[in-house]
């Protein structure tokens, strides 16, 4: 992946370069799935965090759970979730907008004072497209998309996952960027496109080492 391609991963449709990674361990909780799928999501989180060198925790001292996955069938179910409107401002208008574009997923991030990610909410409407994915692939793709504050256009033309020997795996180039982003020498927040050059250098060095 070229420096320009990495830069595009964090350049929003507005033209702004905006990068952030998690500034605290992930303390996840999952709603709307059976225990078997819960273990799949947990396994994906553990695998990606291990790859990135990031930590997980049972609870977040400030928020309790700072990463919440919601699996459901219809967007109209969300306003019925108790107290969800306290976590997600303007929940009803948001649901209306997502329904109007027939969206099947949506992610919301919260940030600490420094700008690093401190919480994320993942909403997955299990339509035909998402339901057709193997649980492992769905979980891995979603986890990869919350590890960093990617551009709103990052994965419109570039896949998060790749297929190898009949299995869906995290795309090697995306995995390399995640590993580079969590390198301790890299800043947790960046708003200058020169940051992409540093990501490129770290990703390239990591690939050379492998």
C-alpha cells in the first residue's frame, strides 16, 4: 500500500485528515446474539487486539463498557432499547435517516480530551447481506473497523477482509496499517496528512520483518 493509499484511509469526504486510535483498553459488551456468536465476537476482538498490541479489560473505570455491539433485525428496535437515547443523541432522527438509506450498519465513536477513542457503539441490522456472512468474518470485519477512526469512505472501494484457502481473513494491508497505528512510537491522534507517511514507514518495516 502506498503512502497516498494510506492517507486516503483517513481522509474524510470533507477533505480533512483525521486519525485516532483507542486511548484505553477495550471493555466490550454484545447485545442481541446467542452465546455462540458472543464467543465469536470476543475471539475476533482478542485476535485483533493481540495483533495490534492493544489491551482488553473486563470493565472501563469511567464507562463500565466502552465498546457496545448491537445486533438486531430492524432499525425500529433501537428506540425501544431502554436508555439508549442517553448514549446516542438524536436517536430517533438517526434511525429515520438510516432507514431512509437502507443501511445495515452504523458506528458511533466517542473521544477523550486528547482526541483518542474512548468509546464506540456498533449497530448491525442483520439483513440478507450481513446474515449471509460467516459469523467469524462479520465479527472480524466489524472489529477492524472500530480499531481506528477510519475515513467515512475508507472501505467503499477497499475490502476490510480477504479470502485465503476458503477462509475470510483480515486483509493483510489493513492489518499492517492497524499494527503500525498502535506502534508505541506513533501518536494516538493526528490531523496532518504527513502522519500517513509515518504509518507507511512503520507498516513497511513490519512487513519487511515478517
